[in-house]
C-alpha cells in the first residue's frame, strides 16, 4: 500500500540539527529505498524548510511508523508532528491508473 508521510518540524529544535544529521538521514533513505519511493523537504513561502514529505510503499501503517521512528531526524527531535495517510494513486505520467 502507498502512504504519504508529512513531517512538520519542531519549531523549538536547534536549527543546526538538519545539516548536522543530513548525511545520516540520506543514508537511511538509501538503505530503505525499497519502501521509500520518494522523499524531500517542504519549503514555506519564505524558502525555509519546515518539514518533509515521503511516499512509502509498505503493507501496513505500522510499517510506515517503523520507518519514521528509525529515521535519524526522528531521534534528534527535529520532527514535531507526523501525519501518515494511505494514498491511492489514480493518475501518473499522463495516464489514469484505475
């Protein structure tokens, strides 16, 4: 099943957390590339990164949470809020899929 994972950064987190742990975070994404189809930061209108978005392909929402909880960014306290939603892809590359 496909899930979107929307991360909101902790506004009280040390601003140096993201750059300090970025290499470990990217290595984590690479190590989990079978489940994490896409990932990237979400920017505010002012260009500041305040969160992120993943598209994951796992069997259960619990497996999606397991990925979240093992991401190096999670253990640093960078993340404040996480929203996980099942996603049904109905359109891709110019074609309907259903």
